[in-house]
């Protein structure tokens, strides 16, 4: 059922590609009078100042865009009140909004969050679901309050997580699912047909921002948890280990077809197939399918082995420590 656009005015807050399908969905059901995006930032190897994907899409649609550097100085709140909108839809905007902004629209601000709340509140819910090897995740439509993803829930859609699915691939699917949620449930919210459900805060878990420090692979962990790490941190920040003294990025792994337990210490190559290198872990074997030496091209394992053969017994893991040289006892003599 469509909504009369004359009765439904909205502003959209969002920044990355994940939010673009939700912006498109909102434009189908409402009169979008403005889009709020984070400022342009340098990107790529050349550090070229680049517009965020939401800004680019909004300009294509002919919607006015603002990019405030501050959200707590009252300027954004005043602008939002001037728009006289029914609601603001917030999707991966990237800033915590103050109460004045949240309460400016007639029906407040509504958020699409990439998890089954109250699980994984925070900046990296999609990655966290994979890192914890969950079998299911989803998107939640919720009223926003001053907390971090703590508001009352309006609606939810769930989906299974593929056994080899990366956070990049899952993000694309959840982005599309979020757009479905917007189309189907936001009009109902405007019509007053939702009964918001308070989150059970006792069940809440957090999904903090990712960091490069999470990239290192520890082969004493199980093959299953390492497979989840590689998937969850793809495409960023990625996972890596060391082949001798050279950093080795591991882009894709598998558990399918893992050999029966073979003798080998964690990090030791225990079998080399045509397309997979099998490495012993703390429990089971992990198959390496796509590799990249630092400074070189990303290659599937078959192509990688042509230039960089790995044999049974090869060790992967932390780089060897350079032995410290004891000081010369006569060095400080005068």
C-alpha cells in the first residue's frame, strides 16, 4: 500500500554505500526534503577528497544535501525543525545524535540497524555476527534515543548467514533487506500502526569498531574460529599471517574437504592440494584459498603456488624475532 507523499515528509541521514538502498526506498514512499551526510573525506591511494556514496546518490536524485561538521551546536537541530518533517530515517550515518536533533521531527528519528537487536549494538554489527560464527542475523527498525542502539524496536527481518559468507557480501544483502524493511514498515509507523517493543537490555551485546590489530591469525585457535575471522574481517581490515619474514594476507579460506586430523603443530602446512593449502590449527585444518604477499597481487592458491611453492612442514605464524645483541661489556668503559 502506498503512502500519500503530501502527508509524509522525511529527512534522511546516512553516509556509506550500505545506506543507499534505504535512501532509494524512502524516496519511493515519502517526500524526502533533505539528506544529511558526513563531510567528504580523502580516499584511495591518492587521498583524493571524495563524496560519500549517499551524497552522490542524493545529488543524482536532486535532493538537497547538507554535511555538518558538528551535530551538537544547535545548527543541525534548527535546520531539521525548519524542514517540518514527519520523521528522519537514519542509516549508518556515523555520528551519535543529541536529543535536540532526535526530537526535531514530529515522529522523531527512526534507525535501520544491521543486527537482531539487542545483539550487536554499535559500529560493526555485521562483522560481529560473522566473527562470532552466528548462523543468523538481520536488520531492525527502531526508534532512536540518546543511547547506542538502545531504542524501542518497531520491526525486524532475519536471514541466514552462509557458511562461507564474508561481511562484505552479507552487508550487501542486509542493505537490500533494510530497504525492504523501510518500504514495508515505515509507512505503518507513520500511520501509528506499530506498538514499539522495549529492548531487553540484559541480553545486549556490543559490536565495537574494527581495528587493524584484529588482523593477525592465531593458529592455536580452531579452524572454525579462524574461518570466521577471515570472513568477518573481509574486506577490511583483512587477516594476515607470516610466511617466513614476509606478511601474507589471507583473503579466503575453507573448511570444506578438510583432511582428517594429520600430525602437525598449529601453523604448520599439513597438506598441499592443487587449489588449497591446508594448515593445522588448535582444532582441525584450515584451507587457504586466496593469498597475497605484501606488495604483490592477490591470487587464488593455485596461482600463488606457482611463484611461491609451499610444502608440507612449512610454518606460518608470527614473524621470527630478531635475536637481541648483548651489549659490549667494554662499550661503557672510559
